């Protein structure tokens, strides 16, 4: 009993899920004017189906055929309406798509009764006017235009002395409307005499063509009804007619192309169905049909059959450039002997160019490898130089420290000595040793940077308090000895900086040391400020000897000095500014310099 109950629950759940799934499907009704095997209808249906299937929406599609090519009467219209009323009594379609005029006329008459709330999208409708949708609401669609005029214009360009035109057609409503509309609009557009033949056999048509003047253009309009008034498949019949005619058949229907007509400005049924389905998807997705303009811009296409063109000696140069040509040979190549020779010459030239380029690339690669090797050797030599300098500097530091220590001891021993000359000598010894120590420190720092072992240990600092105030005090005494003044102008709104304090102190110390060293008079200014982008600027500006523009180009290079050799006036080794630049780079800062010979220099460090 319990197992039976569980089974019933599973079955009930299955049907609930299934019903929800089907309820989620969007219901679409496609109503065709003609029968299922009619080529035109098949192509429209393909255009609709391919577009709907490419969408992610799930559809429940119903397709109906009015079969108006074979059976057409008011009684059949009513019978179809009664059938649909009974068949779809309990269904509401999310959208209805109708194809060709008969289906639209049927909808105009019966839709309000059969499908009152379902939106309608039509396609394939010739000679559209408001009377065709007078009783409808909530609709839009795509019109169709059979371009007999442009097709005839092209035929007259190819056969420019033509005097007559024969329109081969039948008594279907569509064919009659196309012919009537053409004659109404273009009766006096061409200097031609028109002839019309309807529902005739191939033999009758051939006899008619023989009776007409030699320079007669043939236009295939309709070819579905035979002389007995019955619907007949056109494909074999039209092909047989084309083979027996000594003139090409021009046409406007896409389904005729490839079955005997040479071509023309053709209407493609697939495009009609595709355009209608795209509009139907917009309706399903929430757009109101009345807000979608009826499309009258779906252009026709120039299409031609290569086999028929070749039969009548018509060159493709006589056709519109955008023409679509079917039945081209698999190995279709149209070239003259001269063109072949040109191609051979071009290929030969390309071969020699490629060979030359390959040789050039090989030589270039060889040169690049030599440059890479030279660069690696240079970098290795530079690294070895830095390591050597660092090692030598370490070796020198030890005896220098010994000299400084013993100098201090000796000075204390002679502290009671009254001889000024002795004290002056001690001063020279101490000053020389300190200079040597500074040089060693600079060499070691630069060597450490060059060997990539130096890393910035960043932390937040107050630049004014932790660095600028300290170096100001350190260098004020040295400046006073040279009768120089150091003035500061420090911003109180300076933000804290995330930098290596030791490196930044070394940078500003070097800049201030240079300002004191290369100035003999005047004032040295230390200024800190910030701008709207919260960048921090620190400037050291002096009124010293300045620099020439030529020297400023290499000012941050190692051992770079404007005055060099034994005759130079000022001390220094050319490493201080090199160290400043490298330390600024490690701390994401930028160092700028302005200078004029004889007027002074200004160095600015910019912190981003």
C-alpha cells in the first residue's frame, strides 16, 4: 500500500513538472498561404524556423497551410476558419506569423474571431495597402516587392535594341497582382510593346516566342498553373522550357533561380521568413507590434545562373557588381595568359624578397646575439667593479678608523699644549680622515645599489621633524664658518610619507652638503610644500657657482664632476648625486634640477 502511494506521488510530481515545462514554452502559430511541398513556402518556413531555433527561448510551434495555390474558394476559407476554431479553442498563441497575401487576407477576416488577443506578424505580402489589415489590430510585418522594373532595365542594357517584352505568367492571384501593378506603374517607362501569355504549355510558349520580333525580352513572372488550370511543379517544366528557347528568361522569384531562368532582381523567400521571425521574437520579448514599423525596406538581390550566362555569352562585367552568381565551376578561375605571367613574376619576386629577408634576419639575429653578449659582459664587468670597490673600501675603512682613533687620543694628550700650529695640524688630520670616511661610505652605498642588494625599508615619517630639522642643525655650523645663512620654509600641512628614512636623510644631506660646499656667499633655502594632488615637494636652493647645461645632462652619472683633475677647486668624488637619484628611485620619488652658471642651483625632490 505504501509503495503504491509513493508511486502515485512520483507520477503526480512528474506530470506537475511536465505541465510547468510546457507552460513555459512560448506558443507560435505559423499560417502559410500555400501547400507544404510548395518550394516558396518551404523556403519561408526555413527562414522562420532557423531564426526561432537560434534563440534560447523554447517554442511550441503549430504550422497550418491554406493550400490556396491548388484550392481557392470562399467555402474553403470558411471551412478552414471552422477547423481552426475547433482545433485551437483552448489555446492562446504568443504570436502568429502569416506568409503571403492569402494568409493575411484570411487573418484580416477571421483573426478577431479566432485569435482575438494574439499579436500578428505577416511576411511575403505583395502590393501592401491598409485595406489588407483594415480589421486587424496588434500587428506588424514585412512587405514583399517584385522588382520587374529593375530586372527589365538590366535586360535592356544587355539587349539594348529590344522592341518587345513577353511576360510569361499564370492566373494565380499573386502573379496577376504583380503583372497588373507593373503595367500600371511602368506602361510608359520603356519604349516597348508588351505581350502577356498565361497558363500555357511549353510548346505554346515557344510558338508564341517564334511569332514575336527577334529582339524580344522574356520575363518569367508566374509558372505554376498549366493550360488545364491545374497546379504543376515548375522545376522540371521550367528547365525544359529554358533549354528549348533561343533567348534567356529573366525572372524575379528566387525559387526560379537554378531551374532555368538567367536571373534578375530576385525576391528571396528565406529572407522574408527570417525577417518576420526576428520581429516575432521582439514581440515575444515584450515589444508591442504596433510600435514596430512595417518593414518595406527588405531589399531584393541581384542573382544569376552561371550556366545560363555562359549559354548566351553574357559577361559578368555586364551585371551589377554586387550580384550573387550560382553554379560556378568548382575550379572557377578566369585569367588570361598575361595574368598568369604576371602572377608567376610576382611569385618569383616574392621568393627573392623572402630569401633576402631571411638572410637579413639571420644577420640581424647574429648582431643581436653579439650585442646581448657584449651587454652581459659589460654588466658583469660593472658588477665586478662595484664589488671590487666595495671590498677595497672595506679594507681602507679599517686603517682610517684607526687613524681617527689615534688622532683623538693624541689630541687629548696635547690638549694642554699652547702651540696653535699643533692644534691646527690635528684639525687637518681629523678633517682629512672624515672626508675619506665620507668617500668610503658613498662608494659602499653606490656599490650596494649596483649589486642589487639594497632594499628600501619603508615606514611612515614626518619629513619636517625627522629629517629636515636634523640636517638643518647639522649643517648650520658648517655654513656659519663660510658666512652662509640657511633658512627654512616648511609647510605645516605636510602629509606623512611612506619612505626609507635613512635613504631620504642621505638624499637631503647630500643636497644640503653640496649647497654649502659650492656656495661662497648668500643664503641657502630649504622649502617643503604640497600641491592640490597631495604631492610633496622638498627643495634645496643655493646662490652658489651653478652648473652649465652640458654638465646637467650627465649630472646623476657616477663620478661625474664639472671640474675634474688635480686643479679642481672643490672637494668631491661625483658619487653624491648618483646616490641621491638611486635612493629616490627606490622610494618612488623624483629628483629635479634647475641651475644657471654663476647664479646657483635648485634641487627638488618630488614624493608622489
